[in-house]
């Protein structure tokens, strides 16, 4: 395996740290300053953009066979998030999400919190699982249990994902791929979990 194991350990540890930082930063602001919900996007989004963009490396990992994940399902999962952070959140910051000219909390702000919560929790558990596994320390039983719980929580992710009227037709076309693609990703995840649990 050569350098791939230390590299993947570093990648997963960095990803865990970045996701934990985004999630803690966002929800600590929500908890301590609940009247500043639009500012959460402004404060968290730059790091979230970098963190989510880093996931593009997972497609390369799959192509190079550094991981066992199929290229197609990996690309679908990463592409859906990249579409949201670059295709919707980036061009519409200050319009449908984040600080706007009016001091009102919009639907986009709540949708961003939904994305941040769903993504943050699932990615911290997932990257933590892989980092522990690759480190040789082993994954505690309770962490493996949390990983199993991801199947339910991961299904909540699309509910918080943002929609903009300017992208209406483009997103309708993407939705035509995303809905059946979500089924493929979800059933693939269930198969992988069964395989992992049968080894115990």
C-alpha cells in the first residue's frame, strides 16, 4: 500500500477537522447569538466552500483505486454537494442566503442550517470512522453504531438543500438525475454497511 495509507489517514483527519470546525462554528453562533442567523452563512461559508471542495479528491482516490468506493457513486455524491456550494450558495449569497440588505431571516438561511447540520454530523462521523480505521487504533463499537445511524440522518440531507428560481430549469434537469441517483447511493451505502457488519 506504500504511501496511500498515511495519505488517506491525513486526508480523513484533515476533513474531520474541517467539518468539525464548520459545524461547531455554525451551531455555536446559532446557540449563543440566535438573532444573527443570516450571519452564520457569512461566517461559515468560506470554510465550508473549501471543505466541501476538498471532497473532489475522493473522485481521484476512487479513480486511482486508493479506496474501494465505485467511481460513479462517489462522483454522484460529490457532484450533488459541489452543485449546491458552488452553483447555488456561491452566486446567491446575500440574495437567498446570508446577510441581505434587509435584516430578515429567509428560507435560504434555514435551508443552509439544515445542510450544515446534516452534512456536518454525517461527515464528522464518516471521516472520523475512516481516520480511526486507518490509524490502526480501531473503531470503537459506539462509533460504528453512529456510522450505522448515518443511513437515517443522511436521508435528511436533501431536505435542506437550497433551490433558486434562476436555476429552476437547470435544477429540474439535475433533479431528474438526483432523485434516482439518491436511491442508487442509498442502496449502495446499505450494501456496504451490511458487508462491513458481516465481518464483525
